[in-house]
C-alpha cells in the first residue's frame, strides 16, 4: 500500500482540490475524497467557549486539547507509567490540520479522542517515536459528527526491543479514515494493531494499516472487527511487508465483519508481502451476518430479538475491546460500544 502522492493536509494547506486523494490512488479507491469535495471550505475559526469534557478526562491528570487544529508541534511527555489524553475537537464548517509529535522512552499510555460538531474537514497526523525500551499503549476513540470529513494518521517508528499496542474505535463520518504506518525495527520488538468499527446510517469508516518489517525478529499481531448496518460502508486495508533479510518475523492479521442490512457494505483488502525466509505469517478475512442459530436459541430463552442482536454483536466486537490493556480506557470503550450497539438495535 504505497503512499499516495496526494493528501488532505496538502489540499487544506494549498486550497487546491487537485491535491485530494482520489479513487485513482490505489489505497484510496474506497475512500475517494476528490470525488466528494468539490471545493475546500475556508480555514476553521478559533473555537470560543468551553470545550466540555472528553471521554478520557477522568482517567488522566492532564489532557492536551487540539481545537480546530490549533496545537504546538511537539507533545513532550515521557516517564514511567505516564498517561496522557489528547482530545481533538472540530467545530463549524471549516478546514484544519495539525501534526503533533510524541517521543516515548518508557511505559506510556496515549488516550486519543476525536469529536465535534458540524461539517468540518480535518486531518490530524501524529508522529510517534518509540525508542528502545519504550512501551506505548494507544487507544483511539473516533466519535465524529455524521457530516465531517476526517483523516486521522499516525506514523510510528518502533525501535528494536520496543513495544507498541493500539486499538482504534471508529463510528465513521461522511468520510473517516484512520491510518497507521508502522516502521518495525525487529530485534524482539512487538506490535499489536487492533480495530473496531461500528457504522450506521450513511457513515463511512476506513481503517488502513501498513506495517513494514525491515529487520529480523519482529512480531506483529492484528485483529479488526466491524459491524455495519443501514447504508453504511466499512473499509479495512491492512498490509504487512516483510523485507528481505527480516528473517524470523512473526505476523498475524485478522479482519472479521458483520453486515446487518442489505444496503450496508464492507470492503476488505488484507495483504502479506514476504521477501524473507524463515518467517511465520498468516491472515484471515470473513464478512457475514449474525448467526441465525444463536438468535433462535436466544429467542427460545425468552430474549427479545433486538436485545439478542445487541448481545451477539457486543460479544463479537468484545474480543477486540478485551485486549485493551489500560483498565480505565477499556471500561470507557466497553460502555461506549454497548451504548452505540443497543441504540442502533433499538432503531431497527
């Protein structure tokens, strides 16, 4: 999944829609921004007033807020057992971009949330440098408005012996894309990249990951699950590349989705590119409906169908949620998932 020559950030900077990624860019073919945006809005105005409370604020001593893209370029926070919330808020119908950086030397938990109001156009791209001995746990909750267009990216460098775990939770938007590009340093380094997307109405979410193993002895584990209904569209693109000489790499990728209505859609493209010997790599992909037999037995036990569907879908995505290592963040995400699934089931 080669990097596109076009980007939303460049389009926002120049005001030129020709810079937008389009379906002619292979890794953007299911999330065409050029065909959607005919004219870029004016730059976003500064947000006035109280931003309210974020989903992770109660779990941390400090929250960095990025209102309409306004932030200094570096987030400088390291140290043993550090935990930081980053809250990205968009409001209005403008366009904005931000590119913060974070350097991680020791154990660190990063709790990100993306939210807002209005039909804004936004790109936020983090640069995460995980040095030898570093251990970054990243949880990303993307709960944006239905009219927004948003690209959320992370460029991650993983040094030998370091560790990175990530869980992305996406509710979609008019267009929402969450990208992770991981340069894997091998040498015992381990990465886990998980995702959940829960989509309804006409929302669109695209979870795209590229993991490049360049040195021997690296480990990657990846699990993404999605649930789509109504006319929503989910996209999963995962590529793991094992370069020549990156022997003894171990990589596993799984993507599984439920389609709960006839007009919903899931597009999936899991890929392995292996140029080394002595590796253990595998991927799996399934897209289907809820188990009718399980629904039948739930009905036999007196559970109403709408409640049974919510229980089964919650259990389906719960496998990913349970892998979140931070106790408080896991409970926040679990409650958010349960509320969203039960609300969607009640609307059926």
